[in-house]
């Protein structure tokens, strides 16, 4: 077992959480695929299997660009000033609070994860930020998550907020993914948003979907299920969808940084749902 650093006795409990470098971590595998340095041999082994699938290497970058467009649309068009990023992963050079800050400087962002690597890095990087924090939490326990005192220090859940859930639900087993999505929807008041993106299985037309699933689930990570469009649509339940709806992420309000072609265009899809609030334009 390795530890991120030697923790003094007055530190919070998360600091003393050991990091098991012998087992792959979702956040560290993602970091390895992106070419980061915060990963270990076990993570790189899974990442290499994933990268053997033709074209798979572009999906994490498509995801980051989608998150940027979604975040900036939420802040600029929907005037959201509170964002909760669930399963946020390791900090990158392009994080949600930075995307938001390019549009407005008063956006509060809470990153939530249960990976000790994420918590150690995130809290160190964000220690001087008044509008951003990292919270220990499990996406499967949404009730505890959205009543966490540290989260509530920044997020007023009585006012509109947005939840980002990118590349998270495909790591939950069938049934659990729908339960978590339903619980999150139940917490959304009018004016709130839920952004979701995951791997997509378009069917027999593209066998790489199953190859991605095999690389992740059978390759050592134990999760990363690639599901058909109807299951993705069910995540949004009774929420309305911001146009253009649920679609390949590169088709969601593309800008001049969005690739106009991708070898895995239909293998990663996303959308933004909302609870309408009177008087707001969601176009």
C-alpha cells in the first residue's frame, strides 16, 4: 500500500485513506488514457487494453470537450451559478471550474469523488479557492451526497444548480445505474439541470462497443458497460431535454473546437436534462 503523503494527526480522515496501487482505479485509468502521470502499472495495463480498440483513444477527449461546452452553456445561457461534478476524477489542465470561470467568475463548483487519489490531488490544488471544493462521496448514496455539510457550504440546494455525471453511470451495474439517475432526478427542483454522458452501444453495426466493454470489464477494471440508446434515454426520466437532446457528444452544440468527424462518433453519447422553470428560455 502507498500513501499520497504522510498525514499529520489533525488532518481529516480521507487523508489517511491508503491508495492501493496494485488494483486499477477508474480515475487513474482515465488519467492514463489521457496521457497523465497520476497512475500506476495496474492502471496503465487496463488503459492499454482500452487503447487497443481502434479509435477508442479519442473518446476521453471528446468527453472533455463536451463537458466544456455543457458547462459554458449552463453558465452562459442557463445562468447557472452552482455546479456539482459527480465522479469528477483526477484534476486536469481543463477542469469544470476553469471552464465556468471563462464565462463568469462567481460560479461555485463542488467536485465529488470517493477515490483517495482524487481527493488528495483535488484538495491540494483547490486549497486556496473560495468558490471550489472537493467532497468525499459515493454517487450510489445520493441522499447523503446532497446533504453533505461540505457540499452545502457552497451549494444552496433550494436554488437552481446543475449536476454533471460524465463517464460515471457506465461503471454501475444494470439497475443500479437507473436507480442512481432516478434518485438524482428526485432532488432536482425547477431550474435545475442534469448532464449525463456514457459509452453507447449502437448495435451490431459497430462491434467496437463490445470491444470497449470487454477491455474495461474483463481487462481488470471490472466495470464499463456499454449500453443501447433506450437505456441512456431512461436516465433522464421525466426531465425535458435541452436541444439537440440525447446524441453523440460531438453533435451537442458543437463549436470551432469540436471535431467534425470521429472514428468513434456514435460510441459516446450525452445530453442535458432540466426541470422547467417559468419564464426561462431553454433553447
